[in-house]
C-alpha cells in the first residue's frame, strides 16, 4: 500500500513539474530521465513505476557524478 501511495504522489508531482516547465518554455527529455530509490527492497521496483505523459520513467541502479563547474 505504501508504494502505491508513493507512486501516485510522485506521478502527480511530476505532472506539476512538467506543467511548470511548459509554462516557462522548458521541456523534460523523458527518455533520458531516471529515478533512484534508496531502498533495498526488490519488490518495490515492480509496483513503483512512475508515468509522465504516458511514458514510464526508468529506475537507475547507479549514477555517475560529473562534478561541479565553478
């Protein structure tokens, strides 16, 4: 039940982000967008699928830190 509520919450929040981006003449490349979870529970991945405009955002298992330019 927890994961379903979290998925629904994140889907709604992502819709608001997309609306804000659109209103400010930006866009989000969904095909290059991923999310990370800090849980070790493997069963969460099956029920934790976030959709944005009908497209699923994939889960990333690792990331590469590219640094900060100052």
